[in-house]
């Protein structure tokens, strides 16, 4: 559990289109290739320390004749942002996917002292 040390808690959120591969025959729809999509997400303002980030799928358009497989996660979380990563494998064919994210962490305050 991450315990925040003060009352200055920041919450940020967003919605990201990860890919739309059915229109141009991309790897996710064709079922071949890297089968990984990554998008850089920047927070609206930096946190004091890397925040806790929660991600989930908000839209998923897939082929009904194949197995449903997905791995969506936040990687390389820093004070400024993170990479939102989607992966699939096997025979799964996905036309498009969108993800939502929520970050919670400690933020700076005007009353903070910088004695460095």
C-alpha cells in the first residue's frame, strides 16, 4: 500500500485511443506482427513522486470468431507520466481499443520549501 504523507493529493485521469487497425489492415486486426501498442501519457502537472496509476479498457472492438485476450498496463511510471501498453497474442483479432487511466499521488504545494 502506498501511504501519502500529507493532504496534498492529486488525481488526474484520461482516455486514450490505443489503436484502430481494422481500417488499414494493421497487426492487431490481421493477427500477426508485434501485437503490442504503446502510448505515452503525460500528467496535466507533475507529481512529487511517481503516483499510483490504474488503467482499464473503455472500448474494445474485436472479432467474434477468435479468442478474447488482452493485457493492458501502465509501465515506466514517473512523476511526469507513463506508458500505456496493450498486448494481445494467439489468434485474437482486435479492430480497435481505447483505455482509461487514473493516477493518484502526492502533489507539490505553494507552501513547500525548497532548501536545496
